[in-house]
C-alpha cells in the first residue's frame, strides 16, 4: 500500500525528458543554372521522424548594407543561397554574408550541424532568437544589429574539416564554453562566419553547404489534475483503512 501512495505522489509531479531530432537538408534535386533571378522563398521541412517542423529562409548582406531575403535551395549537395545573378552556389561570406534562418514550431537547442561540402575554409556563425529578427517592429537591418539582438551567438572554426558528412557537435568538448550551449529558442541563424557574431576568425573565404543538423527539446509529461488527485485520494483512503485494520 505504501508503494501505491508513493506512486500517486510521483504521478502528481511532471516528468521531463530530452528528445533529439535529426534534420536532413539534402534534397533530390538541384539547380539548372547559376543565373538565378533571386526570388525570395521559404522551404518547410519536417524532421526525419515527422515530430516537428521548421520553416527555412535565406538572408544576405554586406556589413554596411540592408539585409535582404535571398533565394534558398535544398539541393542534392545541401543548402544553396543565391544573393546575386550568377553567384556561386554556396552559403558563403565571399562578398555578402549568407545565413539560413530556421524557424522551428517550438523551442529547440541546436546541438549539431553537418557540412556536406566546403571550399577553402568552413568557419560558421550561429545565433539564437526568441522572435524573427527580420520581421515585425523590431526588424534588424544590419548584421551588427542582428548579433546584438540575439539571445546568444557563437562562431566555430573548421566545421567542415574531416570527416565530412558527420554531425559536428556544438555542445561538447571545447565548445561547451560557447555561449550558445544550452540555449533553447525557436529561431536560429546558421551561416558562413560573420565577424559580428564573435570568434576572431578570417572572413571572405568560407564557402559551405549545410546538409543537416540535430536539435534537442525538453519535453514535459503531466497527468491531468482530476485524475492524479483521484488516485492520490484513493491511495490515502486505502492506506488509512489498512492502518485501522492493523490496530
């Protein structure tokens, strides 16, 4: 009977656990020409287990110009961002700085990023936000404004170094000290290295294709109050009855 009472007390409390989601950015198609018209677009995607969804958009700008929405493709090689006609098909910082905004349907911690290809170097910057930095009354127009608006931001060097196609952990080893470790948010920016997001790295030579990422969520399971209270009351009555019999 004591076990029943303990069990009912446990039911009254919430149960929290971490869930991991895997996201695949490698599509079956590609692009027919590098001479894009730069049509701003968004791509909706579900995680591999269809438990969550994300809306993806691309954004580009020099440091001293207004940020604008670019054209995003999920190709057979990974993410491609176009910000000018004839531009090379990378997420890069050669000229304009390219970022992909991930708008999740719930708060997530970004725990890993996968790079399928890179050229010259593979430094990246990431940042977390509690709202879309490019929309609404607080829309940001410069990268220094965006980084200042972020909940947290960090930069990482040589993400695409060997082995490729492997998830790069953002929350382990030396990266545990990064300010984004443990941050949970619905909006995340991932892109080629940008000086305003920290790191002290060299920009202008990072060309990447993101092929996927991993996220983590903290889920809480609660039993409805009427059901849990009824169980608790039943346990108390049963326990009291047993004590009376023993007297």
